C-alpha cells in the first residue's frame, strides 16, 4: 500500500480500535443510557449511539466511493436493531469489511486525487476521506464525553 493510503488506513484502524476499547468498558445496560436530561440543552445521545454514528460515517463514505451510493446507514444502525454490545461489534466488523474493500478500490496514492461525485458535489477521494475521518472522530469524541459524564470519571485510556 502506498504511504498516504497506509497513513489513512491506519487512522481508520485507530478509530475502530478506540471504539472497540470503549465498548469493552460499557455494559449492555449502559450502552444506550443517556445522561440526565436538562432543560435548555439538547438531548445528548448515548455512548452506543455515538459509536455507531462514528462507524456509520465510515460505512457511508466507503460505500459511496466504491458503489457511488451514498446511503446513510441510519435505518440499520438504530438502537432498536443493535441492542447489545455484540451486535455493535458485529456492525463494526461489517464496517471494517466495507472499508477494506474501499481501500482495495483505491489503487494508489495517485488515485486519491481522483474526483468523484460525492453526495453533494464533485470532490477528490482524499478530501472525502479526510472529511470522514474528522466526522468519525468527532462522533467518537462525543461517545467518550458521554462515558465521562455517565461514570463521573476521566476519559478511559484506550
């Protein structure tokens, strides 16, 4: 794999590893537990919902790159569908499979400059991947913040 592809793939691996490590620290009962709701604040999601949203960003991107179908995996990633940590882990495995196929589709670092139709406009694959990394890390960071709120401690080391 070319150097930039190796770095990008490594960043996606890190997101996956951190999600799995955080899941290991949460029980099934706490997976979709939300902090208490306060007036004047948006209802925060749960650790599980944010980790799934993080993975869904990756799935959507690599599905879009390889098939040009930019479907939001919202319907099959609902808490009602992924009710246990094991089901979330199974979903993470599916996302990794889609990501692996996506990196096979991107043949070299030079292919990262290819412009493709993204959901809204024409963009380079590199730009799409950077945007996805940012969004996936953002949702994952929210999961860590919810964990910290629920368990009154520091962010777990992962």
